[in-house]
């Protein structure tokens, strides 16, 4: 769908022809909702996201229900969506036990969630940075032995609510460590939304120089200060082709103050479509999905595109 | 002010060292408020914006009160702020009568408001495009004879709610005409917020090719689809150094559906500060000003930065 022929597709120089959107709304989004969403609604959400053309949809997390009660139904949810054709359904696994559960259900892609800072490792995982990497190592090794694709999330890559600015070399160290233990892909998270384009480019260049190529990197921006899409544009110019986003802008992070607002998938798709970059996503169906989910959650979507287009349809 | 040392200043290549923010909140913002703001509150708003370091603050509009009742107090407001040192206070003048009123009060900078499309010229000005340009010609000529600086707004540069995508050559024609009649500066408006970076770059390049240099161009983006800051970043890369923004994200356009949300000055300043680009603006004072104004208006600021930082202070 385009809206009255808009956005007009006008390519810009030196951008990728195609971007893969890693959709995190069903996991990163819903895990931060106050109310628990019924399993069947989650499954329907994932199905509609797939029908809108998203091909990588992070489905849930096999974390202990005590920590994330919103996703305590992972065992029930995963089989409901596992049959979706042509769709990757990565799941988060915090440890060996989580990997057991994911493997038992036939998951083919998993993700581990690391931090670039000691403070957040402590707050989120209750471990030092090195301890948390040590926990991930056997998990990632076993996942690789089982033939799974493994993503490593690196949170707090730009700023940390306790430590302030995060030095680039510290992020590089964690990224290198995750690559060394076998992660196929890394997602660079701006968990508190403070990054700006020059900082993004500096980190990407530093990673390249230290042997982490752009084609294993995804970016994961939060819109806390409205910077997510500008940062994404800068990352695309650097050659990044994997972008995390959350349908309707759902989510945030309960352990980090001010960490409201993942980049909304719709705002991202509007820009990519305007740049003539292929995503495979049908913007109209995606907006309808997020409007539907916003009704289920009983509050308006924080995505500007969803608001503008839902308003238009009234 | 920086917030816990954030954003970290990390310059990127090929960007200007300094950007002039053309602050439109007091005019473009307040003219779209449902309730009329008391004159003294407006004056205090302008004073606080100046104290926050903004040096170009569009103060009001000398349009007929019948059309914009929110700014009917232009005669009372202007003298209250005219003495602010080191601050330019441009005012909008729709016609000869408006220019008379502005000149009588000693305004030194004026702006005319043109459209890139016939539909919007008709809807907003009730004239054809050529008729509206003919009306502006003697106004601009007289303003120049009086030694004033004249800005020409060009609205609907990227999309129009009635016509859809707006051809670049049509925008170029209007810009050329406004330059030919004497406008010192042009502001390229994405009134309905549909632009994406490639479209922005295409328009800027086309203008350059047709003899309109970048140093007379400002950009004026709306955040309807969340694209404003990414578009601004693209424009900066092209060499644009004048960016319109509205403190707290106030405003929109009552004559254009879905035209909610000017780019918030705070979100812009966050990015520019992060890029190490000098604006002269104190982000903390600016956020405090917008938070204060949001209280006067009785609703939260749509600026993400204002929301995040006001929340932090609680």
C-alpha cells in the first residue's frame, strides 16, 4: 500500500538495495507491557506480522517466568506459530535451561542478550560482564552444534543510565567476545535511545577495524529522544542491512529508565519505501496490524505513522 | 546542559560546523493551538526561547485576525519582545496590509508564505499559484526597498494532501520565482510530513542545478510519519545550515489533514549536539521552556526529548 502515492520512491546514493527487518514487537514489545496479553492474541499478532511481509519475527523468550511473566507462555505460543512458511522465528534464550526449552520445541534461531556495560549486566543479569559472557559461551556452542543460527544482542552500546557515555572500545570488546564464542549475528542496541549518527558511525567503523564486518551487524535503536530513524539512515549509509524494529513502536526496557520506545517498524518502512529500498513489507497491512494490536492493548500506538494512517482511515 | 554526559559529541564527516535554527514555535506552533494563548504568555515564551540561546525566533503573523485568531494580538505582542538583544524576530506578512503593520512596529525581517501546489494555494490563500506569486511581488519588493530581510516559505514541497506526490520541477519553479522577486532565503516545507531522505536530496540538487544555491535554503520538516530528523540529517549532509523547528514540537497546519507535528527543536538540538554541531542552544533551558509552555497549554509536549527529560526531572 502507498498512501495517495506516498511516500514517493526516490533512491539516494550509496544505500543498500534491500534491508531485512528483524521484527521485535512480539518479544521486546510485549515483554514490557504491564498487562499480560493472551497467548492466542500473541499468536494472531505474529501471524498478521507475517502476512504483512515480515520474514524475521522474534517470537518470544525462554527466560524464567519469574523475570518476565509477560512471556511465561512461550511453550504454548511457539507451536501456534512455528508452521509459518518462509518466516524465521528467533527466540531469546538466557541460559542452558532456556536453550533446552527452545530446542525441545524445534526453534531454529536463538538469541542471547548481553550488555556492553558492567552496570547493566549487573542490573539485568545480576552478573559481571565476564560472568555473563562465560554463561553464554556453552549456550552458544551447543546451539551452534545443533545447527541453530545465533544472534547476540549487545545492549547499552551508546549510553548507560548509570555510567553515562559508553566507550566504543568497551562495546567492541563485548562484540568481539560474542563473535569468538560463535554468534552469527550481533544486534547493536541503543537501549536508552541516546545515540546520534556520528556515534553510530564511529562504533560501526571501530568494529570493522577490529575484524567484525558490517554484514554480521544489525542495529537496534530506541526512539527515546527521537533519534532512531536518523541513526538508522546513518547506519544504512555505512552498509548495514539488518534493522531491528517493533511493530507499532511497542516496548522499551523495564530495567532502564527512560528506555521507552523501540523504533516503530512502520516509521522505518515509510523511510525505506521512500528510499526505494526493498523490505517485502506491505505498509498498509502492517499499520492495520499495529492498529489492531493497539486496540487489544487498550492504548494508542506510539508510532507516528500508525497514528497518522489510522487517523486517515477514520 | 548535557544529561549525564549525553548525548556524547561525536562528529561525522561532511557536516556543517554550525547550524542556525529558525524557531517557529511561537508562530507556526501557536497559530495551530485550539485555545488562544494570552499575549503575556507568548511574550514570556519568546523571551525564554531567547534565553535558551535561540537567535532566530519567528514571533507572530500579521495575517488578518479573521483567518488566524490565535495571532490576532500581533500588534500587542511584537513590542513586548522587540528589544531582545542579538535575536532576529521575523514575522509573517501575507500581503501589503500585513507589511504595513509589520513596518509600523519596526520589524526588520519578514516572511511570505507560498505554496508549491495549486491545491494548497487555493485552500490556504484562495488564489492560483501565479496569483499568489503576483500578490507577493510588490510586498517583497517594498520590504527589500525598506532594507528588510525576506524569507519565502514554500509549503507542500514533497507531497500535497489533494495532489499526492509533488513533482520536483514544480517546486523549483516556485522557488525560482520567489528568488526572482527578491526573497533572501527560502524555507522548503514538507507540510504533510511525507518526505524521505532521497526525495529531499533530489529537490536540493535540482534547486542547485537551477541556480538556487544551498546557502539560501532552509528546511522545514514535519514529523507526521516520524521522518523529520532523518530528512534533516540528509539535508545537513547536502550542506544545508538553516533548519526550522518548533520548541516542544508545537504546531502543524490546520488547512492540511494529517499535518500534525513540526520537528521538535529539542529533538533537533539533541542530534546536532551529538554531532558536535554548534547551535548556541542550551538544551536544558530549552526543555524547561517547552515543559513550561506545555503546562500553559494544558497538554504534554509531543517532543520525545522534552518528554524524556521532563520525566527524568520528576
